[in-house]
C-alpha cells in the first residue's frame, strides 16, 4: 500500500484505518443501484464484453509470451485460468499473429502482450461497429442509461457532481496515512518526526532504517517494487514502505510524481 506522511494538528483524532470523512460523499448524495442491470449494460452486451475480455488475453498467451514469463519467474507458467476453463479450446497456444487481430480491434498493439480496459472498450466498440450497431446505444441499460444507478430525488446527480472533497486540516503533528485508494490515517499523531519513526519500529514492526527513510522521504509510492536482478531477470520484491531504505530510486521517483515536493 502507498504511504504518505501528513502534517496535521496535534489534536487531530480521525479514526485510524477509516477513510477521512472529508473524502466520503454524504449519504444523501449517493444514488441507488439500478434494479435492471449490474454495470449499466444489458445482458447481451455483458456477454460480449466477457468474450472480448477472453480474446484480449490471448497476446499474453503466445509461445513467445510463455517463454518470456518463464524467464521472468524462473519456472513454467500455465495459461490464464480463464482460458484453461474454456471448453473445446484448441490444442496449443495462439500464434503471435493474434496480436494483429487484438491490436486492430483495440486501435493499438498490446504492451508486452497485455491489453488494458481502454483497449477492451475499443475492441467492443469495433466489433459493434463492424456489425452495423452503435456502440453508444446498443446494449446500454434502458432503465439507467448506462449509469448503473438512479437518482433518489430530482437533481441529486447534479448536486453530487458539484460536491468536492475536503482535505484534513494542516498542523504541526506527524502522521502516516495509507493512500492506496481513498486516504486514511494509519498511525496516531506525533509531535516530532523521530516519534513517528519510533512508533513505526515499536508498534508496526518496521526496521529502523526503513522507518527513518520512509518518514524522511515523506512516504512511498505503490505497494511493491519488483527489483531487477544484477544478472538479469527479476530480483527480490520489496514492500515500498517497509523496505523504503532498499529502493534507491524511491526518492527521485516520488519527487517526480509529486512535482518535486514532499
């Protein structure tokens, strides 16, 4: 999980492990789920999207992709379980020419054999277009118009769109937050940087060097970092926070994403 050191008032008492209330939209602005669909699409489109998802997995299952992954992890890697579960599937892996098909549907080639959600959306639209159907309307839930939710009272959606999150107050205290998703405080507030470091060591099991580096850097980026092995291939997997002192590029990487500040 990403971590961030925040400066808050010494008497800041937001519940630990819970998303800060200022980031949570008020209940009266939350719409109700659409009773006619699950994700804003009708069953026919949901089936198409599921099939396209399987199709877009294929570039990462070619023989060349299998060799690459075996080299990365040091052992043979089976096909994706979704594809292994397909009944009457072909014998053997797809050829590399599958990338021409999926890339054509997506509008761009896969990256290291992988397509993302944007690619899958483009592929669905391309298939619908080839069938003479409008991707903007075909298979969209008629009850909610693709929103997957319905207003409880007139103007609720507009009011929700105008709502803005409120940042926690600034102060002299030191506190570590979990910023994977909606931020939440994960330690008490301390008067000094040293006290926060000591707490991470004593209460959370951090190594002293890692805790000091994490707090000095102002936090960490991401949950884990896959390190490169000196001899090539993959090295150890480091927890971005608990191994902050072992990730030499963490400081410049974090500063680059944060615009140079902590």
